[in-house]
């Protein structure tokens, strides 16, 4: 017992205490903001006018009102069209989030495999490009990107947005590289002896070994795409997603939708799927971005 107490005293420090207190306060602030948002979404417009912090009167009708009136006008070509939450915006959201999450997880996986398993000049260049782009921020490229997409006739298309997200730059590339380097070359050598091609080795042997990491990254990217309104706003304006719709709603002056309770109700509706996914897959999100090699 004395030894354990000494270890605990050694691990304790003023710095650790300060960090702990800061994290607890940060969590309390975030929780308070969430509680306020939910309470505001359940407050009628009449009660909300009395003050910023009021006790909600549980106006569940706010949600049905938002679902019924969640619509706006977009321009497709030279023709204005009305898009509604059901089914238009829901379909656009699912197509963009699922497809975008898939390519965002797949492309860095394939490129990381090449970099990890083939030690050549090209692999070093690819790795260096990722590191440089993580150190030096790339901003202000939206006008040029829009021009390129228009030239290629993929602007304002769902699959064009998928291509936009199909890049290997970022932290997940490094995670994949680490995972592939942690795998023994015995897997590949045995497959080569049996006459397997490079694609077969990748798809049937190496990829299944990192599938847990792949689906974890895809899940994280799904949440990112679901909450993303920037890409739909700039690159697929006539195919609005729920996040884009909430952004439009936050700046609307339409009677009945511009009040804080309605805006908070719309935000609550948008976060329900992502919160549900987090509750179901929280263990995978917290612990599946690591992998070992061969045992035995």
C-alpha cells in the first residue's frame, strides 16, 4: 500500500491538476450549451421573447413546424426550384455523406498502402507532400477549384463533390501508413508465391487486415460530411444537404423560422443521426485507430 501511495504522489503534479480542472470546466461549458440549445428548442416563441434564459414550456410543436417548413428555393441552371426536407434534402444528404465518407476513407488507404509497402522515390514524394500540406495551410483555392470543376463539367453534381473529397492529405493517411507498416511482409510474400497480383494482395489480404481502421475513419468522415455546409454551399448549391439547409435557416428572415427556438429545433434535428451513431459506435471511435502485427 505504501508503494502504491508513493506512485500516486509521484504522478500527481500541479500541472496535471490544472489540466484536469480546465478539462472539467470545458466539459461543463459544452454540456451547459447543449442543455440550453435543447431547452430553447422546446420553448415557444412567446416565452422566448421574455429573455435569453427562460424555463421551456415544452413546445414540441416546434419540431413538427420545422419539419413541415424546412424548404427553400434554389436555382438549377436558369430555373428556380423549391427543395423540401422530405424527400429532396434527405436524398441529397445521404448521397453526399455516404459517398463522400467512403471516398475520403478509401483514397488515403490505397495511397498509404503504396507508400508503406513500396520504398521508392515516388513514395517519399507522396509522404513529403502530405507532411508539407499539414504544416503549410492551403487557403483561398475555392475560386480556382470552382473554375476547374466547371471546366470538367462536374460542378453542381453529387459525384463531383465526391471527387472533391477524394484526396489523401491529412492525418488519416499517416494512420493508414502506420497500420500497413505494422503488418508483416509474410502476408504479401505468401500471396506472391501463390501467384497473386498486386491488386489481389491489396484487396483480399492487406485491406481486410485494416478494415476496422477503414470503417472507423469512414464513420468519422461521415459525421464530418453530415455537418459540412461549406462544400454544398460552394460546389453543389442546387443539391442542398441538411447542414446547408440549417445554415440557410440561421440567416433566414422568414416569419416563423427566424426565431431562436425554431433554429435550435432545426439544429437538434440535424444532430440526432450523428449522436445516434456516436452512441452506437463510440467504442470503435475511441479505440480502433491502432493495430498490431503478427503474433506467435
